[in-house]
C-alpha cells in the first residue's frame, strides 16, 4: 500500500527499524512485528549515521514477506547513480512501494571514517532519478524494458532548523521535483513546527512530524549540542530530571512523546516515530496519544 | 596554468536573460592565454552581446583575477559604472569569478568553464576554491563554489546537517550552502535555489589531453 493513498483517508503513523550489524535479521524482524497492525508502515534505515549494517533493501523485502509495509530509505552517501537506480528497480520487483530519499550523513560521522563519500546524487537529484524511472527512462535517457515502476516518493525536511528558510526553499524544490510526502527531523518545539507548517502547507503535500523518544537527560543534551535542526527545550529536560525512576524506565520519555503527538496532530497529516531501539515503547505511546 | 573554455554563447545568454545591462571583467592571466579572457575575448563577447538587447555598460581587464587585491583595486575605478548595471560577467577561471564576487555587490556570472588547474590554485592561496569540474555552477550560487565549499559537494542546496552555520563534519567549518544562501539573499537572488535540478556531469572532469597541453608552461615532456 502506498502511503500517498492513505493520507486522504487517515492520520498516518509510521515507525522505523535499523537493521542489525550482522546477517541474522530474525531478532530485528520479530521486534518490528510487535508493531504490525499498530503502524501503517515501517521505515528501514539505510546504514544510518554512516554505520555499516545489514541492507535496507533486503530488510524491506523480509518485512513485506511478513505482511508489513516497508518504507525503503535510500541515502546518496554509499552508491553512485548507477547503483541507486539499480537498487530502486530491485525494490519495485520486491513489491516495495514507499521510498524515503535522503542525501545521507557524511562518512566521517560513522564507523568507517576512511570510506569514500559518494554523493554522486543528492536528495533532490535522487527524487529526479526516481521520477525518470517512473517515466520509463533512466538518468542517461535510456528506455527501460517493460512497465515502469511506480512509487510513493518520500523526502525529509527539518522544520526546527535555524535559519528555516533554506529548509523551506529546498522542500519546495523537492516537491517540484516529485516528492509526494515528507517525514521530518525530530520535533520538540511545537510552536516552531506550527510556524513552519503555516508556510509549508502551500506546497500541498502531506507532512509527518518526526518523534524521537527522549531516553535520558544526557541524550537530550547531546542532541542539543550535536544534532542539526533539533533543540530540546529546558522545560522538557527539567521534566526528565524530576523523577529518576520514571526516566530510567522510559516512562517520562513515553509521556513526552505522546503529549507532543497530541499537540502536533492538528497541524500535520501523520506522525513518524523514530524509537532508536525502543520499539517496544511505541504501542504505549500510540495508546497514550489516542492513535 | 589554469585552462578554461568559454561556455557556449546560448548558455551565457540564458544566464543573462533577466539582465538589461552588464559590465564585463576579463582576466589577463591564464584566461588570456586560453583566449577565454583578456582584451580580445572581452571585446568579442561585448560585440556579440551588443547584437542582443543587453547593454554593455563597460569593460575592463585585470592582470590576475585570482588576486583579490588586484581585482578590488582595479574594480574600484569603475565603481560608478558597475553600480548602474544589473550584473557583471567574468571572463576568467572559477577562482577569478569567486574573487570578483567577493568584492563587488553585484551578481557575478561566470563566462567560462574551468577544465584544468594544472595543480595551481591561482594567486588566492588561502583555500581550494575551484575543483576544475568543467561546468562552472557559480552562476547559480552567487559566486561561491558548492563543490569546494560543501563537504558533500552538493549541487541542490544544503543537506540539513549544519548546526549553528557549521558543517556536520567539523564544528569549525562553515556550511558552504549557508554561505551561498546568505550571499543570494543579500543579492536578492534566492530564486536561484529553485532554478533547476543540477546533476553533475563527471565526464567533464576528464578534458581531452590535447586541451590540457595547451599551456606555455607545459615543458615537462
């Protein structure tokens, strides 16, 4: 099922899993299965944070086998335009219908700092490449054999970035190129998001607000220091500090996530939860948020 | 020596499509040797442009446009004329375009593609500014090169990885695209960021050996 077909009908919920560092994928798939029926689709990250892992495409294939709807994340860091187009055609054959196209983190942020960063394409030109494939030609203009593939094309945007104008400009460029829905960077500042959406709604594409569960005070402070476009306000950090037991068990993080979802819901078309390993907490968050 | 080739005239006209009047600046260094700069190339371009509806409000040359100080000195003499035009076109290498763009408050269009630097970054040695990509994109980016200034060499805008204006790979390194955004905003040209989806043609990085040999300094054989 394409996410683009769902948006007109309901408030769409997605979550995501990161494949393991190894080839035994069973545990990861079992964890994902806990969310079966609770979310509309599962993103599968692509060597996230530039750390080498089991492949996104193969994981998506296994999810599909187990009756779940995958969103195939494709980053431009590790493959040139030949390999990217080739993998996207492979995805079509596996019945994968949703893509999330990103530029990707730089190689020096990951565990293979000595690797060659590719970035032959970027998020915008990758969207362009997928649109070309959907028209039945590749980037070189050569005709594809048979029926062209058809996807629901997702992209990312970072609504709490400062300055935010370059984000809006690039979002518009992505929409004009062919992006059909957006998932955002983690949101903790609802007001900023609301202001962002006032400007972004003119592009007429569904936006899914990003939720990252706050696991600890340390995590919040780390993100404030190091993660682009993410700022956890002091009042949330204070809330995490208050009840140490609750924070340890994850309860505070769950409550904050659920509250954010409730506050964001009127302003967006869906929610994308990035549990970063806390997949088992997602059902509780959805329950508290009334989804 | 830095080898450049003039962009096709149609491409130059497209760059200037919204301009009514321009000023021409050409380089008397390497570009003159390549016949893409210097008096001759400048007056030829002037003549061709005057056959269109674009008014050429003046023309000058600088001995080495990669030398920011020389550029600033020479340009100051033409300040009045340059103030009156819509934009400036530069007949020089990628480094020369960037040095001119950093000293004038007008939009600077590159007339040339830089195909080989021959290991030489010009006389503005504080940073690598030109990557000899062979299809100069400085016209879209306000005279700041995204290939050398962005750690991912992105062509369609920032990656979203910058924090406080600094690159995700180094907290001391400016985000090249944030600098481009600020420059374009200052020059009222933010619409450039929407203009086209740019895909790099890597084959242009391999100019014919014959072209790379056309230098006075090619004495190694």
